[in-house]
C-alpha cells in the first residue's frame, strides 16, 4: 500500500474527533428588525427607558423634597439628627449601585435586575408612606418604618441606577454611536425634568392637603411611590422590544481574581532572565483567557482615569450653598440643565465641530471642570460681598454682645473686666439695643444689681435687662451665630407674661415659651408675611402680627402686654436680611450648570462606550461611586477645615483646578477603547471555539 495514502487515511480518521470536540454552530435565524422611532436610527425601546427614568427620578426627588421637613416636624427630630440621617441616606444611594451592577452583570442581567429591584423600590415607598400615617402606631413605629422604607428605597434606586443607563446604551448598534450619545443626553434630560416637576408638586401635596388635621406627609410620600409603580409598568411594557444582553457569570469575582493572579505571578517571576511583558496584566495569561485580560485592561484604564473625578462632584454638591432663595435654589439648577442640554448638543458642539476642533469626551469633561472652577471663584467673590453686609465676625478673645433693655425706663450699663476696670459705659433707653464687640471675658453691671455672667470667646450673647419688682435683674442668653440655613428665616421669642405661651407659626411649627421672661430656642421658618400668628395661654387666645420675615434674617420677638397697646410682639432683627441682588448669583449658577452638562452627560456616555460588554453596569456603578466619594469630601472639609465660607469656595476652586490639570495629563495618555475591541458575548463564544479548533488542527498536523 502506498504509505502516503496510509498517512492521509490516518489524518482523516482524526477529523471526526475534532468535529465532536467542537460541534458546528447551528445556523442562526434571521434577526427581526428592531422597531425604530419615526424611521430614525433610535430604537423604539429607548422611549420606555427614558420615560421610566423620568418617573423614577420624580419618585426619588419628590420624596427627598419633603424628607427633612418630615424628620423635623413629624418625627420631631432635632436639626443635627435630621441632617445626619438625610446625608447618610443620600450617600447610601450612591454606594448601592456597586451591588446592583454586580447582580446585573454577573447573575440576573440588566433587565431582571431592574425589574426585581424596582419592586424593592416600590415596597420601600409603601413602608415609608405607612410611616407617615399619624393613626398607625406611635413615634417608635413611625421611626422604624421610616428607616426600613429609606433603606429599601436606597437599595432600589441605587441598584437600578447603573443598570438603566447601561441597558439603554445596549439597545443601539455599534454603528449608531452618534445616536447613542444623544440618548445619554436625553437620559440626563429626563433625570432633571423629573426632579424639576417633583419639586413643585410634592411640597404642594404636603402643605396644601390636610390629613388627620396635619400636613399630609403620607400623601407627599405616596404620590412618588405611585410614580415608581408607573415607572415599573412602563419599563415592563417594552419587554419584547428590548435587546437583552445575558450575564456572563460572576464578572466582579473574575476581575478581582485575574488582577490578583497577575500581580502575584509578576512578583513570583522577578528574575531578570524572564522576558518582560508589555502590560502588567499580561502576567495573568497562564490562567485566564486573552479576552478577559483585554476587558480587565480596559476596565482598569477607565477606573484609573476616574481617580480625580470626585473633586468635581464635591464642587457640584456645594452649589446648594449659593445664596438664592430656597424655592429658586431648588428649581434653577434642573431648569438650566433642561435648557443647556439641547443648547450644547444642537448648537455649541456642532459649531465646535464645524471649526475643525476634535472635541473628544475627555476634552468636554476637562472644560466642564474649568467652568466649575470659574463658578466657584465667582462664588467666593459674591460671598465676600455678602460678608461686607453682615454683622462683624468674632475673633479669638472676642465676643459679640447685644444688650436688650426690657425695663420701663433708661438703664445705664457699665461693663467691667476681671480687675473691675471699666471696659464700656453706655446709656440704653427702654426697648432699644446697643451692639458692641468686647475683647475680654466679661462681667456685667447695672445701676442697682451687680451680676456676674460667664462667657466664652468667639460666641454671641444677648444681655436681657428686665424689671424685677422695684429692682432690676439681668439674664445672659447665648445666641447662635449661624442659625439661618439654606436661605431660611430664624425666629426666637422672649415671653414677659406671667403665663406660658404657645405660638403657632404654621401647621407643623409651634413653640412653647415659659412664663416670666422665658426664652425659646431658635426655629427656622420659610420667608413670608406672618400677619396673623395664633398664640394661646392657659386662659386666653390671641394673635400677633410679626410682619415680613425676610430671606436669610434672624429675628427676636419680645411678647409684652402694655396697658395702652395690649398684647403685642416687639421685633428686633438680630441678623440682617440678605439684600444681595439675584443678578450677582445667576452667572455662577449658569457656569456651574454648564460645567455639569459638559462633565456629567459626557461622563455617562464615556463610561458606557469605554466599558467591555460584560462590564457595562459595573463601570456605570464606578461612575456613580465617584459622586458618593465627592459627597464625603464635602462632609470632611466642612467638618475639619474651619474655614470661612468664601475661603472654602476658593479652596475647592483651586483644588479642582489642580485636579483638572492632572485629569488632562491622564487623558492625554489615555488610549480610547475602539468599538471593534468590544465583543458581544456571542462573539466571545465563537472566538473561544475558533481558538480550540485552531489548537486541535495544530495538534493533528504535529501528530
């Protein structure tokens, strides 16, 4: 027999083995064309996703709009506790996306993750609404229900946050990159539209509707819960139109193990005789497939680029301190976002492109940082201007003292130091005040009684002089220097009557002032006319006219009963009204919002386009995590910096400028992930089969 024929027959005998090892892929059925919007390249499915996002953001921001008031006036927590819980809840909402992304990319897939966690979200709203029903249990029940509800809401909103944006990006083909970029703009537009409308409607439901004789917090929480139900239904309606990318196993674990193996393998092979590899992750090639290593390389490149980004979010979080009135402050940012997104997409970016400038995603983000820097430098200037109008600040070894004479006649006041030397001698007429800075710890002396009061430096005090029968006595009251927050108005009462007085400043704000010169704590109220304020004592009901309580001011009211004018409130403005024009504040808001549009919208699209197909949600979660870290930076600086407000603004501006420079250098050396480098799961499977077949063919040839 011819030996060559024998060898050929032998080679042929191994062919079926290769075929059985790697069965041929059955021919795929032709794909049904994806429905488009009005003949465009936009998939119809994204309409359901954008509407879902609008309703979900309405639900989230609508609930948050009344959350602090609920803590203060329904649960009766103090301001410190309310603020701490509010910020803890907000931070949790930016850390739970990591969990949602891991579930989506590793286990359930994006679609099922959104559905299941939306159900958790709705359950949280239901429990939160039940916790606002006065007839359901007592204070402890309301507190427990509220905390459980908020925890579920944080898990729901955070868990679906990275999945929804990435799921929308999945609906586009790679060749429709421009349409996908516009989708992320529409997505961010829906976020701000939902928040804008909710800020109008939810507070109206709370204050305009009465439930069980009180403000209707249950309704204010229930309506956002209903919007979340609508969001879930709308999203589920598009189920048959969605392109659903299946999960690829425990991606997060694979990534961590791949990185760990590459690092450990590199340290085991430190000998100079071993050939160096192009990238440190290539040291994982002995154990992990090439495609996974390429995906991890892409992921780590973007994560490294994200390191300086939290500083931008730290600045953006500070815009709540811009000195606009509360209603203007809440509405202006989302309103400007709604205007700026189409302006940038349809006008500015196109003009830049026609000028031949390559305005890449990283360049847009860098310009957004620069705009935010300018905004905060401008804020520092405005803050300095505000401080010029404010009362003097206390320095070390100083106090701020105001003397309030409630006697019927003029009182002469001498202030003595530790060695009885006279520091100040003034004459104060009845119902007038005298303000003066003192540079020592003080003792206070009046005409008839020598009284000793302890004070501490850098604090504000009111020395209240009152008649005590035929004599005169005084009390020292410690004031709060910064008692007006977010443009609210602060009020305080002194009761000269012989009965305790209850003062009602609204349906959810009431004060109890003790008899015989009792002094109330400060309470913050909204700006407005308070011409009829209902008061009652043990045996009488009456009303007081407090007049206009203006934006940013602090007022002290003395309740008196004179024979000529009856019961009345004598009014003193402790902290002056902020009279700065809104014209000074609009430019900084415009700059910071323009920076947000260029940075945030672009960052969403960049996070999706640069993520491997198996890690879309993970990278979106990492993007959201930078926001949470930014919030933490704000908290740390506010707690430990000890800087005045304008200096803090300037510090943030300078820090962001440095970060922008670092980011620009990092971006210059960043190699973008090309669309052809991103392989779909099916493509990876084909590649794996092909590699196996090549290996088999090679073995057969060698044999």
